[in-house]
C-alpha cells in the first residue's frame, strides 16, 4: 500500500515541495477546459478518485484534430505525486511534484528534453498551463476557459 500524507494546499507557499501531497487536493483541475486561438485545445480532467487524477487533451485547427495526449497523476512508490504525460499514446513520461498550493501545481523532469517543467495555475474559471525548460526558458503558455 502506498502511503500518502495530506498536504495543506491552502497554507502552502509556492516553493519546491518535499512533503508528500494528496491527489485529492488537485481536484481544482477537474473539468473541461478550452483554449481558442489559431489552434484550439480541449483538456478534460476527471474528478480525483481512488488516488488518481486522469485526463486527456486534443488539439486541432478548424474542424480537424491534429493530435491528442493522455495524462494522469498519482503517488509514486515514495508517496510523492507524479504526473505521467503520454502524448499521441506513446510511452508515458513521468514528472515529479515540485510545487503546489491552492491554485498552482508544477511537475518537473530535468532529464526530459522538452518540456522539463509543467505548471498549472487556476484563477477562477481560467486555467493557465505553462511548459518550459527547468530554467523557465522556451516557455509555452496556454490559457484555458472553463467550458
């Protein structure tokens, strides 16, 4: 059985996290999120259940889908949350929890070519996803509205 410690996101400051976190505290990601620009992106996160948060995304232009991704978050063997990204159905790439509070969560994998950091921030009915290298360079930011 994987041990999970409760992490008080409401009291946390956006600094690196060494404590274990509970996946249920990331329920604020749940819902259908959409970004509209030259390329549209739809991301759907299910409610956390059974120690796992799962989601998927698809993107396209006009009415043509150009790609998709599956992802899930759950505690690793050491109890620290891990975000598993699986673009286009390929093998999942793990990113370990690095930052968390009531409205922000970030995961990192310095060994991955790109991205090395995935950060989500929620502000009401807006969700911002930022992909970057560890030093913040090559940042790509996507702003989603709750649908």
